[in-house]
C-alpha cells in the first residue's frame, strides 16, 4: 500500500512498454480519497539519486562516526549535496578546504571526488589517519592519467575547471595534462606532429557534451589515444538517458540536487535543451506553485548525490498542493555496489 497526499493505491505488478518499466496499480487507476480525480501527473524517473560511489562514501563516513564519534574531518564536501553535508555537519563532522585546518593526528576522510598526491603528502606530514572515500570510477581516471603520463603521453582532460574531481585528476600529472571544456577549446590546442596525446574525461559530464569535444579532438588529432572504456560513469549516463526519454512526455522537469553538483546540473541542462522548463532544487522548500498547473505532467529526477528522502518530500509537496498521481518509470536497472575502503575495513576488524 502506498500513500501520497490525498491518494492511495496498491502496487501489484510491473509491465514493460516501449522499453520502459511502469508500476501498475492494482485498481487500474489512482482514486482520490476525497472523491475528486486529479489531473496532475508526476513521472518519477528511475534510476535517480544515489549512485554506488555516493552510497559508498556516505556509508564510509557513517561507519567512521560510529567507530570514532563525530570528531571527524572531511577534505571538501563528502559529496556535492547540501542536505547530505548539512546532516553530517549537524552531527559534528567538520568539512575543510585546506589540510592545514585539520589538527595533527586527526581522522580525515577524502571525499568521493578524489584528491591529488599533493594533498596526500600534506596529510602524511600532519600525521593524519586518512580514509579514502574516493569513488572507484574516479580512481580509474587517476590511474589512467598516471599511466599515460608515465608512457610519455600528453593528456587532454575534458572537464570543468575548478571541479574537485578535475583538480584531483590534474594533480596526478600536472605537467602532462591540459584541461579543455568545449569544442572551441580544441581549436586552441597545438602539439608537434610526433607528440603522443590521449584524452580523459571527468566522470560526471553530459554524454553529448563530451561526445562533441571528443569528435573535435579526433578530427584534429586522428592519432589521439583513449582508455579502452569511457570515463563517464554508468550512473551519470543512466540518469541522463532517463531524462531524455521521459522529459518529452512532460511539461516541466524538476531535478533534485545542489548547484555545485556537476551531474545534477547536466540533468537540468538536458531538460532545458528539450524545450522544457527545468529547475534544479535542493528541496521542496524551493518549489513554487507558479511553476505548475493542476494539469501539469511533472518529471522528477535526482542527481547522483541527492538523497531519496528529498525526492519524496517534493512528491509529497506536489501531492498536497495539486493532488497529483505518481508513476515511477524505470528506464534501466542498476545493480552496482562498491566495497568500503580497505583502510576502513581494517579499522573495523581492529575494533571487533
């Protein structure tokens, strides 16, 4: 039995149509408890929200707090989401932007976005007990950068300047990496004919955005190398694909996520490019009645660092305001998980 605002329904099965999975209510349609049938419809995209890397990083911090208490430090935000960061801050966790802010000998977690070798060395100098919550897919890009640099390649990194992940990746081989963001940047690149070059990408880019830059790179440098498997992560791709498929059925797109979340911003951009009003919000408090009519078809999704509780708050808000029905549509199943970092598992063994 599910309940949203004025509506109740029983879910009994899943059916597939046009490659999409739909939840089917047992009674055939949702009936308003108050007797009046609504016209607003919410399409809830699945997959949405936390990816495996974010789940791992948050679980890592939760477990660390359980073992050592809240006097824990995190280098940068554990993930780019205000709700998540505020939750941990309220528990007593301290987020820092400089290693010098961490008292010597303290416990420090590296965020899901990864860090450079320089940050690791600064941590060693301060005798910090570090736990690396870097997403394994980000670590993959770091290792690729190290390998290409070691093999004499100059690396072109496609990404957004100033993003934590980009800073960490560039720190692996700063003399061998050039950052670019769009096809226009490719025109500014010049390398000797004999130069060995390769490209890598930030994991949270728009698939189309990255593809345009890669096409421009291959056109200018036909000999350019790339990793055997693309760097844009599965969760980024899946959430973008879901929005592309479902936004065309919708009047408005609501993306739950923070403004500094790269993958959340890409979801909003896709909605806009498809001609839909698209809003990126941290929570239900930012929703505005003027955006909707009672006949709207509203697509709700969430970036890979946005928690499900915030999605449900938004659904509840729309149900309370407009008596909306809810249809969760699955475009792809996800079954990915990552183990906790080895440093944390070792500490857990010692504390048993």
